[in-house]
C-alpha cells in the first residue's frame, strides 16, 4: 500500500489504519530520514491501541518507550545505539520474541539483531511537507 500524507494528522490516520493489521508478536520497522515522521507514525499506532494515556518512560527511555496497552507496545529508537551489544544488554530478544508489538525506528542500526526476526516494514519518504508512506 502507498499513501500520501500532507500533515501530521494524516500520518496519524494512516498509522491507525496500519495498526488494524497488527497483532501480538509483530515487529514493525520504520525506515525514513530524520524528521520523516516515524515517531508521529508510532504515536498513531499507540493511539489505535489507546496508548495515549498509558505511556511509560522506561529507565532505558533513550532506546525504549513502553505503552501499557493490550497488547503492549514497545517503541524502540535505535538511532543512538553504539553497537548491537547494547540491545543484547537490555534484553532485546525478550521483546522481539515476546507477545507485545515492537515498533522500531532506525532499524538500519541493528541489522544482525533484526535478521533473527520477521518484520513488517514501513517506509516514510519525506518530500517538503508531504510524505509518501509505504507498507
Ligand atoms: N505529513 C507529515 N507527517 C508527519 N510529520 C510531519 C508531516 N509534515 C510535517 N511533519 C513534521 O515533521 C516532524 C516529524 O517528526 P518525527 O519526530 O515524527 O520524525 P522521526 O522520523 O521520528 O525523526 P527521528 O529520526 O529524528 O526520530 C514533526 O515535527 C511533524 O510535525
Ligand atoms: Mg523519531
């Protein structure tokens, strides 16, 4: 599927639509440049699962944000990791093979880790204020 988003609100709507296709155990990877809208898209997914009011800043918040939804949503941002050992240290496998939903920004930073698991891929291509969203 390919969608055009002309605003943050459009991206939220598209993400909510995408979220309908998700279930326990899914691993979603979000590709796109800085400022493409990956975090906005994640908020859309979380709001579909009523995560707006259930947001937890976890101790590892620079890498992981948790939403106490059902299923749980684990929002990862791998941008700042130095290497994949850091992910092993936070127990990434438990999340990837657990029964929540993982949503991962900057998957390019962890090719080995993500090669272990089947992913659902979303790409956001920035073009001025407009975005092309492919999944
Ligand atoms: N169509 C659009 N969809 C989403 N965001 C948009 C759109 N148009 C403008 N924006 C703006 O672009 C920014 C997207 O920020 P966001 O943090 O979601 O990007 P990101 O891809 O997560 O970046 P990073 O790689 O730095 O984490 C926001 O400031 C948002 O308001
Ligand atoms: Mg982001």
